[in-house]
């Protein structure tokens, strides 16, 4: 029996009609029933086995570069926006045809084109934030160091969305978005900010119990890691001190010996 990876088990070509330029084309789409979620990361990334369908969440029109999520691609687009896409997006992004097997680079490019479209359409900031988060997840799957860049982009956009847009933001209520912001602060290295966001959720009357538990866990994780770091630093300082004392003793010994010569 062959153990070779067969992409057609997980992906198929689906026909679409572009709502902007009316061309018919086929695009690779994931068969969602073929993979199952085996775990979830603290920033809500779902980990699939045996195949992650995330790179197939976007459809890009090869003719005009219009890009949207699979579920929304064929929704009608207003004439004014169509004209903007033809003018701004088409010259930059026409001619992108994707094979069944989408690489990390292609996945990032497809999400990037979707974000460019969202900006031209004046789409929701929260949706762009979520797209940046997906780009970070694509990088995490590939152990690509650009993950941190996209986490930061997602963080900035979620913060802006929370200020400017009414929930739901990317399908989440404001407490869930606050949790994501806290977790993205933690992952991008601002523990103090993360603690503030998590503490606010724990204290919030409106947040649901499970979300409070998650926030509490992540806050505890930061405090625990901090304790461990402090303990390690103290240990290192003691070792350094001992080493210095040892070196001083050795010096004394040498001096003694030196005197013995005379
Ligand atoms: Zn098109």
C-alpha cells in the first residue's frame, strides 16, 4: 500500500463565478469532513489531523484578483466597489491561479490579497484582524519566524476594531476579542498588557465562565513563568557569586605560593 500523500483526498476543485468580473473559474477548496480538530492553541488556533484546511479558506479570482473567504465569495458586490476593485486590485493581483497543493508562501499571498481587497472595499477591521491571525497560524504550522509579525498585525487590528467597530467582531463578542488581544499581547512579549486584559475579563460581570477560566489560566501561566525566570536568575546570580569567590580564593592561594618562593 502506498503511503504517499494524496492531496485529492483533502482538496477538490470547485466552480465559482466572480461577482466582480463575472468570469467562471475553478478554485481548490478543502473537504472539511476529511480532517478533524485534535487540539486548540490558546489563541484559538485549531489544530487539524491529518490535514489543515486553513490555506483553502480564501478564493481568488484569477481574472480580476477579487478575493474573499469561501463562504462569502459569491455574495453580490456593489457597483462602486466593483469599479474600485477593477481599478486598484486587478492591475496588482490578476493572473493568480493556484494548484491543489497550496504552499505556505501561496497561503500567505492569498490572505494578503484578501486583505488588500478588504481595504479597497472598506471592509471590517475585525475581519482583517482575523485574517492576519490566520496568517500567523499558517506560519506556526510551518514553524516560520514570520509568525510574530502577523501576530502583531492581528493584535493592532483587533485593538483598533474593538475601539471603532460594534461587536460581533470576527464573530466574537467584546469579551472574546479582549481575551484574544490579551493572548496576542502575551505571545508578542508584553506580559504586563496581557495581564491587564486577562484581569479585566476575570473581573467582568458579562464574560462567560469558560472564557474567564481561559483568561485566568493564561494569567497564571504568565505569573508562573515569571516566578520560574526569577528563580533561575537568582540561581545564576548565586552561581556567579560562588565562582567569583572561588576565583578570589585561587588568587589568594597563588599569592601565598608566590610569597613562599621568596
Ligand atoms: Zn473576477
